[in-house]
C-alpha cells in the first residue's frame, strides 16, 4: 500500500487484520491515507481469506489500475509476448523499473495485474507504464511509429546482444517460456546472449534482465 501511495495511486479501500492494528508500518501508512479512503479493520480469519497469498503483508488495498500508453519518444521498452508465468512477468517488470525503462508492453500471456505478478514486481507495476495489446503486430507498429527499433530475442540467432544491436531507442521483445519468438515475426533485428558455458538457455526473466541492462547503457 505504501508503494501505491509512493507511485501516486490512491486506494479506495484499505483492509487491515485486527492483530496488525497497532503495527508500526501499518500506522505509518494509515497516517498517509486521505480521509476519503475507506479503512476496514477485520478479523484475522477474514483477512486470511481475502489475502492472495499464504504470507501476506498486514495490509490490503483496492487500487485502480494506472492508465498507461506508450510515451511519445521512448528510449527503452520491454515487450513481453506470451510470457505465461506471472512470477517471470512480475520480475521482468521489476527489472524494467530498475533500468528506468519507459514502458512494458504485454501481449497475451499472464495478467500483469494478477496477484502473483504484482507481488513479484515488488510494486514496480505501479511505477512503470504497463501497455497491453491484443496482437504483437499492433504493438510493433505502434513502437515503430514512436521511432523505436524493435529487436527480437532468440537463443542463438541474430547479433550478440552486447555488440550494438540494442542501441537506443529500442524495444526488446521476449517470447514465451517454452517456445520463444517465432522467427517469422517481422521485426527490425534479432539478438542473442552468447553462453560459452554448458547451459543451453536462460530463464526468460534472467535473459530479459541482462538485455535491459545492456540497453540502458548503450
């Protein structure tokens, strides 16, 4: 809830379990809430049923999703096309936040606003614009109109990721965990992460974090 307030998102309802009523962190957040926010103190067993995880924070909130669109002149954008694991998706949004990416584009796959993705993002879903498209082609067209080079990722094909292919402005497109991206997709370039060791591939969240870091410094 504190992350939401820091991001300028005002909750409409805040829910706290009885055992945490006097918790210092809860009290600190409560003091920041506008008078218009409905504050509900509920029994612990009720809170446990409402919470989306077995070890929740001692405060829940209902917050409207921030409206988001592609910025006019983005520098770094991450595109997630069919990333189905919400933990991976949330981790990638967090990585995008860490490098000050301008937006994360989501096409299919996991819901970026689902509880697992939100939790994995550690609040970054509230700070990074999340723009959703129904089709990858539509997202690519919008990025090109914004003047961005759209670079797909592959296990072995394309240019080494650290040899200039991610020079800004750039959008990095990550495919689904089991299948990656279809090489028939019309993109501007392709990049791969060379792995001289014995592993054949990286988890999509690991790979995306490396690529984002490279793009942020290019």
